[in-house]
C-alpha cells in the first residue's frame, strides 16, 4: 500500500537543543530571548520570514478546533497579545469559550514556543494606540473588511476598500482613519508554556512550565518545570 508522496520528505533536525541548565524556573526570560533571537536571525540571514507569525487555536460551539495565523504584537508577563476584528470567527469563538492556545514556530531554527490559557480582551485605549500606529492602508482595510464574512469575489472586496479609502483619505495623520467598531484585541493569559527544540533522530527537547499558583511568567513560585518525552 502506498504511503503517499510525502513519506519520503525527511529532514534530520540539527538544532542546538535545550537543556534544563539554561531554562529558568519561570519561562519569561527564555521566551523573550527566543522571540528576540528569531527576529534577529531574520534580520541577519533572512531565513525566518515573519518571525512574529503566531498560530491561534480556538474552538467552535461544537467543540471543533479552529486555527489561524496572526501576528504577535505584544508580550508581557501575562502572555502574548494580538489584534483582530472581534466579530470574526475567532472573536465569536473566544466570546463563547475563552480557552485558547498559541504557537510560534521557526523551522530554520528548529524551535517552537507553545502557550495555552485563557483570552482576555485588551483595553480599548491600548487597541486605539496600536491602531493609530498601523499604516494608513491597513487602517482603511480594517473598515473595508467584515472579517470572516462571505464576499462575492475579489472585485467586491477591492470596491469596499476603495470606498473606505475615499471616505478616509490619507492626510499623513494617525487620526485620519478612526478605530472601527468591533475592532480590538486579545491577550492569552498563559497557564502552560512549552519550548520545543528539534534534535537528531527525533529525540527533540520539550521543556514545559505548568502553572501551580498565581503570578506572571516571571514569577518562579507560579510555575512547575518539567521535561516531556518527544
């Protein structure tokens, strides 16, 4: 029986690995370091495109999972944050069930960071400040697109964008496009953090921090660290 065309596509991971000796008791500093190193590697070598691309998993009312990719736009001692349309599929799912998971994966570095926890809506002032920092075209696009809703074709989407562009012309000001209603963001308040490092013969390193008490990602008393088999 054929195993399909992909069974022979194999790479033996030549990662640096991850040992307990370099893992702090709380995950904050090493998560920061790994993200910073991915951004720096893209700048230096160009082999980590979109280093802040983050997969976000939610579940629908039937319990079926949904996953999509957004951009990591903030990270504090509670967890990562991203911005989106709150009436989108992910927004509606998080309103019904705030449980979520995220992952950042950097294949060229044989590394990944996974987090799981619960979503909290970002404060309106923070959303407003971020929206003002976006390029004019991206701000116009937020008005043109009813994210996750059907659209007849590409032409209809382009027409909606043109209408929004005419409504909110580019004046060079951060305030020339208002914050749309229903546009916001979420922070994952992490209860579990995993760092994955690819190794040869599929003997990957997996170091996990599980929440055992109150506190941020930087507070050792809030976390129990353990190694998982690959």
